[in-house]
C-alpha cells in the first residue's frame, strides 16, 4: 500500500464531495481490522513524469493557479468540480507519484499486488482537469509501464462514472485495453462511454464500454461484469492488471443512481484479484476513485479492497471495530456501520450463457457491448 498522510492534502474544501475524510476513515478502519499491508512512502511526481501524459500548457496552468489563486477556466480549473486550492499542483503530483510507485512496485516484482486508494483520478484529460481530477495518475502509471517495455496492459474501471480520461489517453494505443462499466451517460457525468466507442484507428477493440441502466443492483452488475470482463481479459492475456475502484456504484451514494451493496462491490474485487492471478501471474495494481457516502460506504468498501490486495479477505460478517466507530462519533458526530456487510447475503447473478433477454435494458446494454467489441477480438458475442 502506497500511502502517507500528506496525500490527504488533495482537498477541494469542506463543501466539496471529494472529501479527504474518506481516506482517513478508510486507513483507520483498515488498521483497526489488522489488514497489515506493507506501507510504502509516496513520492511526488516530477514535471517530466507528469508530461508523459499531460500537456505542458496544462501543467503550467495548474501550477500558476495553485500558487496565485488565479482561475484558468480554459483548463477546467476554477469550476465547481475543480476549484482552486493552495498547492494544488503539489498535492495532485503527489497522488500521481503514489500511483506510479504502486505500478513500479508490481512491475519490478517488489510486490505482487499494490494499491493507492487516493488514486484513480480517471477523468483528468491530457489538456484539462475534469470531474474532481486534476492529473490522471492512472494514465501516468500505465504510460510508465509502456515506457518500460510493457506490451499488453489491461485496465478495468468499476467506478459509477465512465473512465473517460484513461480511455482518451490510450484511445489510439493498441497496447492498452480499457474496460469501463458505468452508469449510462444518458443519466450521468461525463455523458460518454457508449458501446460503439471501441478505440481509435489501429486500436479498434481496445476501448470497451458497458453503459448500465440506473437502478442496476448487485445481480445485474455482476451479470454484466462476468459477461464482458473475464472473456475479454482471457483473450487479451495482459501482462499486468490495473483496476480503478470507485465505490460510488453503491445504493447510498449521493451522486449516482446504481444500487450495489458493499457485498456486491467486494465480490467484484475478488473476481478481479482472481483474474490477475489467472492471467498475469498475480500482477495487480489497484486504485481508489469516486465514492461520496463518506462514512457508510467508502471506508468499508476500500477496506475490503485492501484486505483482498493483502491476500487476506475479510469475512463480510466481521463487526467494525469499536475504536473505529468511536473515531467516527468523535470526529463527525455520526453513527458508523456495525458490520462490514450490508446484509450478509452472498450476491448471486444469472450467467450470460443462460440466455439474453432483449426486453431488459441491462441485457440490451451488455449485448450492445459484446456485439461491438467481441468480434474485434475474435470472440462470439452471442451466448
């Protein structure tokens, strides 16, 4: 786990949904649960590293805005989503440095799995900030792998929002497979990520989008995930698996409209872990992402993720530690969840091989993705 407390300096202010309290609560919960991941210091990305993905003019604008407070709206800065804050460039570069260190740990073989829960800022574009994301730590991390000779990188994004920035960075690169499962852009920011968006010329099939209907719950989500992600990854045969774990797919998240539980999210994390071991010799880099139910969801979801990264999954029936609940009470005057589960039931889903129902929005969405992408990989899109 790449982390130090100063990573919480990525802070848009007390009224902003992306509050660093979610990181504090996650780290405390993980520690109180005894997850025990080895903690590695987080370096700050330098200018040259950031410039492997981001335009020079954009980097200069962020640095200028974060030191002078001048809002440069031409680069997505100073908006409600991305307000200016002091030392924004340094804080954003620190998140990038943390993720690149996680990538280095795994690619070098120092760690089999590595995580940076402060990362996953997947909306940032080469030339602008977007959607709470100033610099794209995942994009820089993947580019670092390519620069070291990687030829097949797979990126799976399970945030409720389309992973548009990472997709855009590697749109024309046939070495990077990006898969995003997200609530349809018809209903939610950033309004992109359609099934027909499959990658640029010479890289067709390397961008994969599953645009899910609002109201999708554990069973539908897992049906869609298993209908698309495992068969494509098995065909792709990546050297390393990179995943983004925004937990804003949860039913209690205030910014979106899916209906997953912590148990459904945990099941997804386990599936991705197993795919990394099946296909990449276990090489797995996991990042955080969105998630705005700051007490009830994010700390539990990401503690499950960190436990899986550590190779020691937590039983969903485990009580949350009293010390952590007391910290929530004293810090926020809130009552914390009592258990690491939302209900204790193991999520179930209907496998795609059992048939496709064209009368359901979910199945039509999955069918559209499979129809657009699977033939480009030599796969049969039909059950």
